[in-house]
């Protein structure tokens, strides 16, 4: 006979562990990724500013309420969205100033 101690069978799946055991208590709860936060980042990179801004705000609210992951994605999407919006407004202002700064045609009445 062997003198090896008897161990409990190995259970790789935490859901199959006995409730109340240490293995089930140590398994971390997996947080899901918030989709509006991810799409905010994608649209921010693609310079679709209004969509990135709206999805970024929605993503931040949902991440906090639902305790999901993705807050950094939402914030980066928001920053890119606002930077794109500011760049668009600045380009339009520069275009208007450039068009209006040209020589005025002579008027004859």
C-alpha cells in the first residue's frame, strides 16, 4: 500500500466547486466591456466627433451604473470627439476669415 495522502479531486471550473468553498470565493467576477465606450473611441479615432461625444457621455454613465469596464475608452473617445469638434469649428472660422479677407471687387454705380 502507498502512504500518499488523499486529496480532493481537481475542479478547474469555479462554477462546479462546492458553494461556500474557498475556490468559489476567490474567483474574481469578470466585468463586461461597455459597448458605447468602445464605439466612442472608434468614432473619435475616425473623427466622427458628434457621435463620439454622445457615445462617450452615454458610456461613462453606463460604466458607473452597471459597474462595467471601459471608462478609459469612453474618456479617450470624449477627448478625441471634443478635439475634433474644436478643430472643425476652428477650420470653419479660418475659412470664413480667409474668404472675407480677400480684395473687395470695385463697385460702380
